[in-house]
């Protein structure tokens, strides 16, 4: 077996590769931290946490109320509601949109839980925004889209359209 002795540590190709990978790892860690800090500033702590750990996301089989609306930005929001004893027992959302749409849909679905149809009519853009805390100025319409989709899903439930 031949043993190669390097005169200097920096001449070893493996050492150079290790240093490159270590620098890349540090760069990526720093980049991720910067992205997370920017997201926290834009979305607030509650919005950021929901973006990182989504809740109520996914399409629902056989909902009692469902609606799909497309907003002015092109994002589509779907809301699914299941009722038991005239109250929302399960809710979910689905969107093909941005992070703000996902956050608004998630909080909007959560807001419906346990509510009867009359209480659902009180869910507005402001209700969704107040629950989130904040969204970027150019994404405020996402809260409106989520609230309007709830109202449409409720209307479909009331008319028996599911």
C-alpha cells in the first residue's frame, strides 16, 4: 500500500473538498437565516410559524360545503367544510398560491371550527388579518380571498350544493 504524504495540509484534495463543503454549509445556513428573518418581518411571528408548520391544508373528501375562488392575483383558494350538529366540525383549505395565500387559508379554515352558519357570516378579511397579525401590504388581498371563499362555501352548504 502506498501512503501519500502531503507537504502541506492545503495540498490535500480531500482537505480542500472538506473546506469547500464547510463553506457551502455555512453559506446556506446564513442564507436560510436571512430568509427566515425577512419572512418574520413580513409575516409576523404567527404568520411565520404557520408558514413553517401549515395546518388544515389539503383537499377534503365529501365536504358539506366547498368553494373555489380565484383572486385578482391569480391565486386559487379552496375551502372545505364538514358540519356536525349545525357547526363546523372539520375544515381545510387548498391553494396554488403564494405563502400569504397559504397562511390566510390556514387561519381562515381554523376560524371556521366550531362555528354555526350565522357565526361564519362574521368571518371577514379583517377577521382573518387580525388572526394572522399581519401580511405584506401587497398580499392583503389573500385574507380577502380566504374570507370570500369561506362565504362561498357556506352559501353552497346552505343551498345543499356541498
